[in-house]
């Protein structure tokens, strides 16, 4: 019924491992106000220079992967990608919250929140405090990974754009399941399974105004 919504992007397992480890750290305050900001040079490592050619290739590859599971969804994606720049639309919607589609950690943070909310059967709008707190968690997590420093612009762009498209898919599928409630349990299970495929157990965390916190 649903296309594969496992986050299929580079280093997913690494990111999930880092985020899970940080969630388990006792007494850690992840709010933006209390966290020491990373050095400017470190923050710059999260940003990539987008290429329109790479974007077209990334979106085509994403639709091709979806075709194996759901040809109808893939055809709709191809039509959408050809008619509008979905990544630019994300950028306009997220900019008021201090997010950038050219920042890999921001893309991960948005996917993380969207996937968690979808696993609850919801796609509500996020509050500013939630978004900024998870943004800080995501940026801190990626900057702590030595492997991340070796990624080039092409890898960062592929990763960020895949996460943003995954978030859009989840949001759309939640809307669909709200109209057909019998599908909601299947969708929630699919989101949880997809996140677990990258090593992230959404069932063991809660989203708060201070970011994600472990439930156990």
C-alpha cells in the first residue's frame, strides 16, 4: 500500500547511532540557549553548495527507486518534479524557522520530526521551540561525526534532498490515512520500520520543546 519510506541516504546508520547515543546521555540539555555554539568553521561544514544538475539527478533517482514499490506514486513524483522545484518550496516554508535546505543537519532535523510525528499518526505543524531544539540536536550530532567532514557537496546534497522528499512523502501519506483511518496503523508501522532500518527507534523517544528525549 505504501512505498518504501526507509530513509535511503548516505550515512543513515551513522547519523542514527550518533543521535541515539546523544539521547541516552544523562542530564544533557539540548536547548539552543544552553548549548555552546559550534565554531563558525564547523557550522560551515553542514552547508553545501546546491547544484541544479545534481538536484535533477537526485530527484530522478528517488522516483526510480520508488517505482519498484509503487509505480503510480513514482509517476506522480516524476510529474511533480518536472513541474515545480519542490526543494525550493521547502526552503521558503522552513526559512522563517531558521532552517535552510542547503544545510544537511536542518534537513535531517525536519525529517526526524516529521517521521516521529507520522509514527504518532499526526502531521501537525511544529512549534518554533521544538524546531530550534531539534535543529540544535541534529547539528551537534553531525558535527560530532568525523566521517561527516569527509563528505563532499554532492553527497551532502543527495542526503539533504532525500530527507526532505521523504518528509514530504510521510506528510502526504498521513493526510491520506486520515481520510482512510483503516490505513493509519499500517502507515504508522511502516514509518517506524523505515526509521528502524536506519537504526533510529522512534518509539523510544518523545518530542518536546527541548528537543527529543528518551522515553525510558
